[in-house]
């Protein structure tokens, strides 16, 4: 009935699992426009987190949360691991990540500048720069990933 070589006990077949054994980083992605945008978002989010830690610690959770979300997207895209989750609409998730970050950082940046501390004003300046990077990233995602799919749907 059940043998010792059940499906879960079999050694992996050579063709299916050979490419999935490690996390190889795609260096061409890291130097592409999307990779550079994600790296810039990651660096600016970390700088804002440090500024909020130095001045208003109540707002540092938003920057830390967005740092980890951006880090996860960078990891998934750079290792091409996102392709294993083929049921998720990755351009839509990335677009929603950008839109939510725009809203969060606009609110937090303007709330932080009211304290008039030096680090909070620096967080405001970096926050506005980061919002502009997120707006550009959302625009590029919409332009390259979402609009072509809408026009393809109309042709069918």
C-alpha cells in the first residue's frame, strides 16, 4: 500500500529542483532601473528611520515597516524567488506598496516637521525625497506593467 519511497521520501528529481536549491542574486537586476529604485527606497527609508529614532520615536515604526517591506521586495526580485508565487499579481502588489508608502510618508513627514527638531526636519526633507522616488516608481510600474495588460485585455 504505502512504500518506503513515498512521494515525500523520494530524492528530488534532477530537472525540477536543480534550479531551486539556492538563492542566486541576479546582478543585472540590481543594476537595472527597478533595482536601483528599490535600493534607493531602501537607503532613504533607513535614513528616515535613523532620523526618527534620533528625534521622534513615535514615527519610527512606519519607517521600519516600510524598510522591511522594501527589503522583502528587493530580495524577492533580486533572487527571482517571486516567480515561485505565480498566483500573486506582483506588479499590482508592487504598485500598492508604492501607493501605501506615499500616503504613509506624506502623513508622517508633515507630522514630524511640526516638532521643529533638527532630526525631524531632516526626516521631513528625506521623506519628501522618498515620496518623489515612490511616485516615480509607481508611475513606472503603472506605465510598464499595468497599462499594457489593460490594452491586451481589450484586444481579446
